[in-house]
C-alpha cells in the first residue's frame, strides 16, 4: 500500500477513538502500528459480513421466487407476514419486505445499536432489489418439494445474514425487545408470533396451504439452526488473556455488557508450571458475537476464548439495553 494512504488510514482510525480531543495529536510509532492493525481487522470483518449478507440475500430470494411465491406458501416471522399479505392483496413482495420490516429496523436501532440497524437496513433493501430485478426459475410445483426446499433456501438466507451481523427478518429483534419488556423467553415470543401468522394463513389461504407453510417454517428453522450453529439466544463466553483488564473494559464500555472475573492459574510446559491469570466470563446475544470476537482480536489475537450455548438468562446486564455501537 502507498505509504501516504497508509498514514491517512492509520490517523483516521486513531482520531475516531479520540473525538473529545480538539487539538492535533502526535502518535507514537506503536500507536500508528496498532491503529493500522485495528483498521485491517475491522475491514476484514466488514468484508466478511458483506459477503455473508450477499449470499444470504440471493439464497432467500431464490427460496422466494423459485419456490414459495408461485405456490402461495408462507414462512414464519416478518417474511411470513410479507408473503401472506402479498398472497392476499397481490402487492409485490419486494415492496412488502421493506414496509413490514421498517418498524423492526427502528427497533433494532434502539436495542441493538446504530451499526446493526444500518446493516439490517442494507440487507433488507438488497433483498428487495434482488426480488424486484433478478429472475429466478420456478423450480417445481410439487407442494411437498416447494415446502421443504423453499424453507431450506429461505432459512439459509436468514442464517447467512445473521452470520453477517444483520437480519432480513425482524422477528428476532422484536422477540428480544418483548422478552426484556415482559420477562419471558425469546423462544416463547417467536412461537406466539408464528401461531398468529399460521392461524391467519389457515383463514385466508386455506388449511392445506397453512399446513404446508408450517413445513416450510420447520425446514427454514432447522436450516437456520445449522447455518448459525445453534438457535440459542445467548452465548456464554470465557476468555483467558494476558490483557484481561483491557478486554474487561472493552466488554463493559464497547459492548455494554457485564463481566465476571475469576482468579485462576494457567498451566503450561512439560513440568506443569503455573501462572496466575484472570479469567473473564460474559454472556451476550448471538447477534453480538461477531463484534465481540473482532474486538478481542484487536486486543490480543492469541487470547483463549471458549463459547458455549446458554438457553436463557435472568438478571444482570444481559436483559438491559446495550450501549449503542
């Protein structure tokens, strides 16, 4: 890279961290090198997110236009609401996808932060554009195949988008919000929403189509589970690092989450030498996992990180509104 542009990137990255300082600051070689490294870690993560979201958009679009639309089958969640309204009113799906998800984008901004809301808005807009402009073949008219494979491609699309730190179906954001408001589980909220959607489908489209649509939903859900490696709403993260204090401050100040710090010993070498170490434990939503791993990599790429699924939590900072990104 040209040294001039390299310096511009580094100084822009560092200045964005120090917005309160109005005077021009001189950075040491260490700060410049660290800023350069942080920029490329972030850029790499954003490029990965962009690729995953793009794959998700085209997969979901293929599920819609190649299977579900011509047979009037629906799915659960916000996509199901869009498909149901489209089947009843003949309003183009690409318009409904945006209109139905606008409230969820606003909600995502309030509870998940600005960056997540922007990515979600871009993902939903991209899905709408692809649905409006790209032609996909109608693969089959067999009801069972439509239900299974339509759900498969739609679930894969939603899953890849979640892996890219965004959503194209805002139901999960709504479920997170309602679970905090009414102190219930996210899974219960999603089930309640889908019961209403499929009941409406049975009334307007017929019981048979509603039953096939439930197969579509199950196929989409199982595929989504596979893509994002588990349906668990929360992830417990244990971090062992020689920079434990920096990571603790990052989780509190950047992620807006609480942490628990354990005193432990690290064993290594053939003789089993031990060294005192602080072990950090935190619980986050799976939508925040990508941001957390990126921030940890900025501080210490070799940190030992263990992630495990958590069915649900009560109390602590996990139920509180996180800081905006």
